[in-house]
């Protein structure tokens, strides 16, 4: 980029901060930005994807499943992208979710989540267990977030669009882990997206620092004792970075900036410790030095700031102890416990909900459930019985004609602006059941018996993704079939008498 486009006040501050490294920092702006993708380990291991990848990759040394690709390549046009095998993400931006110590079974919040790069990594870490609440205050951005959640195959997410203060009314002390990738002045993205400079000149760091200080107290309120929170930005501004940490420490004595446990086998050379000396405050903020700064002249990426905070002290409250986690309350217990989501299987006509009996790991034999819950059609149960994916009938929820599989252990969500509660299984339509695109993406290929395989580099897969008709083998049985590529689901089709009707979601079609 043209260095003359960088604001003088920004350059003066960076020169003061970096000293002898300032020249190297400036020189980094004359180089191309780095493009990256993060492998979705919910669907495929990083090692297996390396062997499958149709384009040249090189490792991001500090991200276990992160890779660079050349800027003249377009991975978003390949069928593997449509199969949800990776998320295109700037390499430095992969860092916060990578370092949040999420364990399977945790209750996790991504507070400022759109478009979903960090959420999808958190969902992969949970591996279908626990609860993932992912939120963005902008409804339009939350819709993009929802698409990426579904594309990634996450089964246990609730997608919400609310301001943080409204969420904190419902989720006080609820979460084991919270990620706050806060709105910021975006200085770390000047090289990749020079248009951000105009926004910086209009608002400056002060505007965003004030916004962060409104958001962070709500996150602290929602974090359980012993829980962990990542605070991150893509700016270099001490007012927003070290300053926001000082605000947390001074406002909430129970919060501490703790050393970050690095991922095994990763190389974090070039990461720099945060600098408490940037602050004008007289408060004792030495622990701010545990936070990390990422600079473009020290590593192959843009700028980022990452801090790990912990609520409380004492090893006995660590989230790594299963005994200390908040107990999970299954939907079959709902109605017995005040304040929890009072839904399990709901009546289609009036949305009044009934409690279900416990089924445990349901064997997909719905004979007893069919008799009890007439609002779910026989065709729906016929379809669910084909799945080898475990579907606990105690977690089925019907709203209108739509059937969902909801996460276990949700609090009361009434009154919140929710875009999706759990996994949308499909829609009941006049005596038939239509499985959803989200379900197709959440399945592994062997979890549905009727499949067609489309070659990743072939013409048929492109036609399918463009919602066109494709040729299929003559012996393909009638009914819904799962279209796959290289053994990974893409979406549905319906076969009738040897004719294939493309049921790929039109809003997702390849352009």
C-alpha cells in the first residue's frame, strides 16, 4: 500500500511505541498482505486436508490448523469451501479463538461474533457438545454469521442478535469461556483494507475505547467464577488495548490477566508482550504484560492484540475441573427448574410446549415418541429413523412447521432476538418432511444411507452447487439423497423415477 495514505498522527504514535523497530514496521506496508484459511476440524483433520487440498498451502506456524494460500488463488470458489472444510480468515485473526481454553462440554459465548471466523473455531473445539451462544448486535451481520455457523456444520449453536447488556440479563454467571473480539479502530487492517483509514480518521481510538468499556462489563457479568475470557482487537492502539485491560482490572478486582497457554507444536516467536508502560494510569497493572501483541513486521500476518483473563483465583475454581462446571440440565428436566428454556416438543398450532421423557442416547426408534407427540409428523420420524446421527428425542423442538434439535442446558431465551436455536432439522409440509441445508452440513456422509458422490474437480459438482440438474446413476433409489464431494456432504437432492431434483439451498448457490 501507499505509506503516504497512513495518517501522520498514527505514524507518530507508532514511531514512539516501536523505537528502533519503526522502520521495519513501515517497510511491512510495502509487502503484500497474507491470505489464510483455517481448516474446520469439526469436519476434517488438518493433516487429512493437507492431502486433499487442490491448491498449494503453507503452515501458519502459530495456528495448529491454519494455512497460507497465494493471493491469486480463490479457495471460496472451490467445492471444498461449500462443503465447509475451511474458513477463509486472515492469519492473525485466527489467534484469539485458538488460544481460548475451550473444552468439550463447556458453555461458550462469542459476544461480537460476525461474520463467524472465531465462532466456527469455537464450535469445532466443542465438537458438538455443550452450548455455543454466538451473538452480533447487527441483525444483517448476524445473518451472515448464521450462514457460516450452518456451513461449518455446528449442531449446538444459538445465534442471537442483541446488545451485550440484554444478554447479560439472561446469562449472568453462565459461561465457562467468553470471547470478546471487540469493535476497534482497525489499525492492524490498514495494509489489507486501506479503506479502514477513513473510518479511523473519522472516529479515532477514543470512540472505540469508550465502546469497549461499555461491552466488557457485560462480558464479565456473564462469566462464571473460574471462567476464562479472551479480549482481542485488530488495532495497535494502547488506549484500546492496554487501556481496556486496565479498565477491567480496576473495575473488577476478581478479574486477572493470566499467562496464555500456547498450543503444543506451535511457534510463537515474534509475539510481543503487551506494555503496561503505555498507560498513564498509576494503577498496578503489571499483569497486563501477560497479553500479546502481533505486529506485521514480526510475523506473516496483520496486527492483533490478545489477552486471556480469568475470573477469580485459586485452582479449585478452574474450568478444567469437570466438578466445577455448571451442571447441565437436560430438556426433560425443564419445567422442574425455574428460569430455564421451557421448550422441548412444542405444539404447532399455539407453540405451547410440553416436557418430554428422558431418552438418553436415543436409538432412533421413535415408536413410543410417535404416539405421544402427534405434532411431529410420521414423515418426519420416518426420515429421522434413517439417520445414524444420534438424535435425542428429548431435545426436539417444533416451532410452527420447523423441527429443531436444541442444545442441552439453555436458560430462558424468551424475548431475545434469536435467528437460530440449535440445529434446524427441516420443515414439515403437508404430509412430507423436507430436510434442511443445515442438517446436510451437520451430517457426516456415513450418517445418512442414500448418497451420491460428485468429483471435487468435475463438472457435475459445479452444476449441483449452481442449483442445476445433474446426471445420477440409473439405480439411485427414490427419495432424498445426500450429495457429497470427496466424502463430505454438500446438500440434498430428491430422486423420483431416476430423475434428480436439486434441493441445494438457492441462497447459497455458487455464482
